[in-house]
């Protein structure tokens, strides 16, 4: 592996296949800031990564073709969206060009011997990683970071640093077709926050035990002089804790070494007390709502305490943290109808997101719009779970599942079945065959004072801007 980097000097050409992914786009930015010439290829790149790459001046080639490598880059980074039959990947195998997966490149070339802080878990990774990066910054710790989203406090998803710390979002998804291990295996974890373990990624993990085995590897990698911070409310995590060689600290709501208590909403803030050893040690106030964001901020606070960082600055960082794009991001409020975008796609995330929006806007009707787009949500494994998650919406619109052509017929998620089951629960529900139908439905039923919450982990056929434009035109009539 070291040979791949030996002759890689600033000015060298690095090409990223699948550059539009959040992690890949972030790595592209890191390489660009380090002085390398960066290009990339992808299909249908959408915001926020398309905007970030354009602002960085990185050339993105639309489509995967053999000729994309005709310039013979000095190194190629292959994203996990690339299969071995991809025409550009096949050409790569024919050429004498060094190549790597994203996590390998991060571990070897970017993290190296730095103090690595890895935030992992099924839920809350992006927000918690963003909070930790901001906390480090506000505590005067010179740290680089790479995040699977764009924190509003920074406006970019990465930071290059000469300091001895690196904060990274540790995904359990695999790395590349030639490197079939969880991404976080390469991140040299020393300090880890583990937020939750649930079944996900049904396209590569057959069951919950397989997921747990992935996190088992992560825990076993933490050295004895490292530290593991975990959510006390997850039994799947607790089963793995005996594997840890390092100290373990727990956090939770009303349980754990660090406990969140007396949570309330005051003056547009989510506020709660932190209790340790039966003693109140802090009051935390954050701008993000919901139980899950309470846990995300408590995990961040706990890690800061473990690392011995300044408590006052930790609290100030949490109070000044403004969120992450595509996580309960307000897009606009045309005609008094609030449009909110969220990345939620797992049923637990969908449930928590709807609860959070209803908590923040208790007197407003919430339209919950959901697109089954992730590899797992397009499969039937969570068919029933989405009923329990979405029934919390005041009115629900379910889009047809994104491309299911590569999923066996008997394993496909059914939007029609979900709509029927929600209606049996007395929830007013609509099926959106296409984006235009969904927009027409919202245009017809949404009124001033309502909230439209749109949940998808993809571009959703540009519904966000299309809906805003349609509602804004309504005001002109």
C-alpha cells in the first residue's frame, strides 16, 4: 500500500471514480486543498456535493467511460458504487495505474499516525461527526475532518489540517468491489463513538448478526489506550462490549455514565441537564430538536469530557452548532408553507425525524413525504416498519420506490402496500407515482401554516426546487 503514495507529490493527478458521493466528494476536496490535480467521474451528481465540487473547481466527467482514463492519472480512487464490470473500472484494470479504495486512501495517506476519532453506528453518524469536528475546533484542537454531509458551521464537508487529530464518519458499508470490508476498518480508530446498531444495508449484509460482526471488528481495533463511547440504550451494542480492550463510557437518556435528564423546549432551544454519578454537571442547549439529536449532542459532550477538553468551550460549541445540510434543513416557506428536507431513509430515522419535526412545530400539520430510495428501503425487509414510522405524520405521501430492476420480484418493497396499510391505520395517505403527482398533491392539499417534510437519501428527481418553484408561482397568481 505504501508504494501507491511514495511518488505522489503535490501537482500529481488523482482521479476519483464515483466522485459525487458525499465521502468521495469530501476526499476530492482534501486532495485539492493539498495541492493535487483532481478530476472525477460520476452519473447524475446532485446537491450538495455537486455544488461543493463546482466551488472547488474540480472537473467532474458525466458518465463512466474507458476514455476518462486516457490522461493516465497518477492514482485512481475507486468508489463503492463502482462494480467490476463498470467500463471505466475495466479499463483501469488494463492500465498500469495505482488504484485504491476511498477508506484505504484515507487511512494510509490522510489519517496516518494522527489521533483518529471515528463516529460510527446505524444512526446519527453525520450529525454527531459534525458536532465533534465543531467541538474540536471551538476547543482549540487543530483537527482535520471528513464528513458524509456538509455542516452548516463550515459550508464544506472536509478540512485539511497539519494538526495531530482527525475526525471521521465511520460507515459500516463496504469499501470497493476489490476491498470488501467495512469502511471504518481502515480508519485506525483510537477514540470511537458508537451511536447504535440496527439492521441496515440489506444489499450487502444478510442479517443483523452480519452487521454486528462488522461492528465487532471495529471494537476490536480500538487500542487499549483508546476509548469507546457508546449509547447505553442499545442492547446490540451491549452484547459486544466485552470485546473492548479499551475503557468504555456510556451515555443515554435517563441511563448511562452520562445521562440526559429534564429535557424541555425553551425559547426555540432543546435544553437538558447532564447528570454523572447522580450529580448535575452541565446544562446543554442546542438548536436541533428531537430525542436523537439530544443523544447526538450528549455523545459529543461525553467524548469531550473523556478527552479532557475544556467544558465551557464544549458547551459553547454545542450551543453554536447549526446543523447539517439535508438534515431537517429548511429550504423555504413560500406562502407560509414550510419545506423541510431530510436524509432519513431507515424506518427508525424516519420515525425519529417526523417526531422531531412535530416536536419543533407542535401546532402545525406535518405532511410526511417519503421516497424509498436506499438499497435497503427498496427491499421488503422493513415493509411493516415503515407503517409504524410514517403513521406519525398528519398526512403521508409515499413515492414509488426508486429503481428496483436489480431486485428480485419477491424481495421488492411495495409502496402500494404501504399506502394501503397506512390507510387502515386511519392515516390520510397518497401514492405518488412520480414527482409531478406528488407536487400536484401537495399543491392541492397543503395550506398556510403546514410543514412539508421530504425524506430521501437521494436527489428525488429534483422535487425540492420544483416544489418551491410551484408554490412560489402560486403566490404570484
